[in-house]
C-alpha cells in the first residue's frame, strides 16, 4: 500500500480559501494521474479534480473557476487550491493516484474541510 499523506484541511468561513497538499511515497508519480475526491456527510465520494501525467486538469462543474489543481511530479505532490469556498464544499477530501495501464488506485486517509459562518 502506497501511503498518501494529505494536509491543509480545516475550518474556513464562506468565501475563504484553503490549499490542500498530498504527497505520495514509494511510487514514481510520472506514471500516475493524481486527483482529489470528496465525501460529504451521508453522500457518496465524488470527483473534485484530477490532473493527468502531462498536467491536464479536469474539474467537476461545481468547482470550475474556484478550485485549481496542480502537481509537482518531481516531489510526488498534488495540490488543490480552493477559493470562494461555499458551505456545500464541506466534506472529507481524499487524495488519489491512479495508474491507467493497470487500473491501480491508491487513496489517502482524508482531510476534513468545513466551510461555515
């Protein structure tokens, strides 16, 4: 199991910003797409954003224009810069790495983001 270590979650007021970070240990991330998923209370885990091996981003519609995903492949890291946060963004955020040729997936333990006044 590849450990993915997430950080950066927390409590923020609506309209605020947070940046999530994730480091993958024990893999060569050049061969993995990287991304973030979230799971709100009583909801299924859903995609937030992914970034391909050649740094092409993909976002779910609800975060377009507010969130930015980036990666530092040399450091095996992926980031999620979140702006204009809304209460509906409240969720546990999970880091994911995915290797397409064999479908390998690794997940982090999650970091909580709470948006509330």
